[in-house]
C-alpha cells in the first residue's frame, strides 16, 4: 500500500456495530464485562479506548511499525520513553533540539540519576565519543528544532547497535510523509501529533511507533500506570487530520521552497537554514533519508538582536506570531524567547541558536501572500 493510501486506510476498518466509515468518538470511561478478569478487549478507558486504538493502528501503519502507542502530548511520549531507563543509565542526545525536550531531560530526569550528553550529531564522531558503558539510548532529532540540521539516522544506528543502545527518533518535523526512521533501523519513532499529523492546531497529543515487543509492553504498562492518555475527541481529531496529511504536507513544502528562494536573496537576512538548499551542510543526507525537505524554515538577520527579530515578527499580517508548528496556517516564532526560552543563553548560543533567529512553520496559504508578508516586514 502506497503512503497516500495509508493515510486513509492504514489499520482502519468500518466500525463493527454500525458500519461507520470514520471511527466514532467512544466517549466512555468504562465498559461492561461478561465476567471478572475476562479479557474482552476493553475494560477501562485509561487502559484502552476504541477511538485511540484506531489512531494507534494508523500511526503504526504510517511508520511501518508493528505497534503504535498514543499519549496525551508529545512531551508525555518523550517522558514515557525516558522512564524505561533507570538511575545510572546514560542517554546521548542532540545538542540542537526542542527546548521542552531539553527541559524534561535536565530538570526532571537528571535529578533522578539519568545522565545526558548533548552533542552535535551531524558529526558521527561526536556521537561515538559520547558513548559510555552506561549508554542505553541515543535520542535523535532530525531535522533539528530550530536550526534544521540533519542527522544521519542510519549512521547513528550503526553506532548504537555496536554498544547495545536503543535509538529513538523525534520525527515530528518531518512527519511520516517525509521520513520513516524505523525503515532505517531505528527502534522508536516519536511524534507530537499536535503538529503535522493533527495539522489543524486544534488538539494536543503524542505518539510512539515501534516494532519492539519489549518497548511496546513497557509503554503500555506506563499508560496503564501513569495515565498520560489522550482523550477520544483528541484521537478523533488527529485521525481526521491524518486523512489529509499528504496533500497538506506537499502544499506546505512547495510553499517553503518559494519562501526560501525569497529569503536567501534578501539583503536583511544573514543566513537561511533549510535542508533543501544545496549549500546546507547536510543537504545530501537529507536527500538520501527524506522524501522531501520539509516545511520548516529558519533564518537569522544581519542585525543579530532580539529587538530586530521582534520588530519583524510584530509586523506580519499573514504569518501568526505563535508557538507550535505543522498546522495549515503559517506561524512565525522566536526560538530564543519562546520555544527554547528554557535553554540557558550560553548553551543555546554554543549550539548556534542566536538572538535574531526566526522560525517559520509554512502553511498552505498562497505562497505569494506569504512572501509579500515577509517582504513588507523586511523592507521597512
């Protein structure tokens, strides 16, 4: 089954009772049982829900995985993955990654004895040098947030296999439409379903796809025990969003390419970060492991100051100043003070995230209107 067809049919079948084509919203907390301790599929909604099951089957299908496990948010999914490990275990992670991930790792898990090394994964030697006897997981984010660096997934996996570590890929920026980490050998693909999978900025959720029975069992136990589950309405909205994932992503990518062409020739812009540019340091890796180069763009101004960035962002009329990404609408944000505000200034600047960096999530509007909007802000 080709990917565009999977977004409609993967793991889906008409609802058995009514024949409903779209999985209904099963808004229930408990289920009648024939007898105590008899497994009939569902007993309590924290453990399982038919709407959630439909979404989990869809996620697994899109990522070519055996299992999909859904969570109440992307951060809840990351939290569950790290909870598989114990004090003394070591994790190697990208040094250019989502600020919420960095905060979760350093503020919540480091105090409990799990250690982290944050390295530039675009150089595989850095990954190898960070490995220790206690390394249990390599956390890959690619393309990275917000500098859009690209990590060689297959290269990192080769290192991980030699030391017996698991590999998890945050695939949120690419979505399964552009990149399928499990096909490259990863153990886990993780998503904030809030973003491209949901696609309409109207729900919060997270998901993990894996073909490992051990990972699936561990995460299912956590769902039952800690309760970080998405509600049935949220699952329904993500399922509905996935139906148009292919067409939305393709339109957004096409718009992003036109915006990049405009920005790279703008005299006010210092540098544009986009894997589709031949000048991008990891362009060839992106070309090898991605179907296309994505709809996220970031750029720095020649005036590298927060004031310059704020002046630009406050004048946009089509781009909305907001956090998040992956919706049908185009968003503009300032990582240094918004999504990555929890990262200390010296740490983010060491990774290359400077004050004037602006991040765009390119939506499906007319590209000419988006370019005109950026033009009127840059030329003032």
